[in-house]
C-alpha cells in the first residue's frame, strides 16, 4: 500500500495495511539535547529511528507540492526596532511589533523552529484605516503567489503515490494575526460587522487562491490552522464561532468536495470539545493534535462523535518525558483507538526537550509495534 493510500484508508476509517508511523517531531532545542544523548550529528531523527527499530524503508517518487502561498504579498520589512535588557523589539513580516529574547533572532517569531516565548506590543490592524492598508497585500492573482512551474507541479501531482495537502490559516487565526487576540475579541463584541467583513474577505481570498489549485489537480487534504482554545475552554463561544468562522469552513469544505477532496483537517491547540461539533457540521473530518494537558480525552471524543471525526496526536508528552511504565501506560491507553481506526497516534504537539532520546526510542518502538511496522 502506498503512503498516500495508507493515510487515506486510515483517516477515512478504511482498511489500511498499517497505520502511518508518526511519533512526532522535535524542535531545535530538542534535537540539541538528543545529539548529546546519542542521536548522531547530521542524521535526521526519523532516519535514525527507522534504522534503530528495523522499520522497512518506503520508496516513493520525489515529492512535489503545489507551492502556492496564502501569505501576504508583499510582506512588511523585518527589522529590529530596539535592543534592551536581553530582548529585541522587532517589526515582524506580518507588521506586528513583537518582543523576543536576544537568544533568538526575529526569524523565530513566526516559525515553529523552537519553543520560544514572545510578547506582542502592537498589531497592524486597529481600525478601518489600517484594514484598508492591509487588504491590498492579499491579491489572489499576485504573480508571486503561484510558482512559475505551477502547471508542471500539478501535472506531476496527478500521478503521485504520496499525500498532497494544501494548508492555510482559518479565520480566527488570521484575524488574530491582523488585530491581536485581545483586539479581535473586543471587536467581536463592539464592532461585529467589522469582524464579519474581515472574515468574509479572508474566506473569499482563500477560496480564490485555493480554486486555482483545485481546478488543476485533486489534492488529498485541505488543511487549516485555528488555534483558538485554552486549557479548559475555547477562546470564544460556540455561538461566536458559528457566526464569525463557520461560513468560511462551510465554503471551503464545499469547494473542496466539489473538486473531489475527501479529507479536511483542522489543527487547533487547547481544549476543543466545544469546537468539534461545529467542525463536524461543516464537514471537517480530521483534527489534531488533541493535547491531553488541556483536558482533551480522545477516547471520550470517539464515544461522542464516532466516525464523524478522525484524529492525529493524542499521546501525552508529559508521559513520554517520564518514560518507563508511565509512558507505556499512556501509549496503551490509546491502543483501542488505533484498533478502532480513524486515528494516527503521536505526541500531542511538538516534542519538547524533556523527552530524552532514549525515552523517545522506546516510545517509538512501542508505537511501531501497535501500528504494524514491527512485530
């Protein structure tokens, strides 16, 4: 079974030969610790795991992506505005004024390269005048939005044996980037029409950009990010989610379905039990990373929502750090869901540096056994 077929069969509750092996990915600080604990320098951690565990290497054709950008064009100039008391104050490429430790440069602000704490001072959209100065950066027909070899990429994608996904921000995530979390939530109460205008603009921009891809090739996954939950609850109410966000979900899913897409993935941190029913209503059928520390119970989700939602992640990173019996009990906790289908098990977010390389190997070994990669 090809990796593409295996992924589709798994998340669509089919009959995969094995479950995709996806233990989770480390960030820079984690890799630095692992190199001190036995991971060879210059060796990819997955290559090392495959060799250590004796997993069969899969040979697939070279991967190609559509290469389409959903980001603003042009971006703002990235520059350091001030250096004080061990911190940089920076204008980042999205136009926000941000503070970050001078252990890192400003490229860490908007990329998940490591576990980095940032402080936000100002966001680019505070009023309608700011909004008018932002909109022109999201022209779906900008010549830099699509690569010069876009048609050739699509031609190659029509005969792939690997999974092809297209990813972009969902409305809450994107409007938060423009207005800031507090600014956006305040506007939802004080000026809901303005929020609806921005949400509709983003919905239509994504649809126009996505449409050019779907006209040329049927992709496997439409994937979107919507971090909008804390440890115990979502950041806005389900009613506000349905009002401001769901119209975009509905439009994108319908557009994808019309083009033959079957898998719609939602990435959202925090506790998401209030949000899953909304996503299901819109046709979103896979979500992750299902953070255990936030109060998510993936087994309870399966009881509540059945095969309407598949999952990725869901294994508590704290148990992986503990190792031994604690780790094994946590992985075996989700074993019934692996057997039930519609689930790709893995660490419930980026792998932190307190998970040692030896513990990660033992966890990965157990995971490989449960997902059918080793006997």
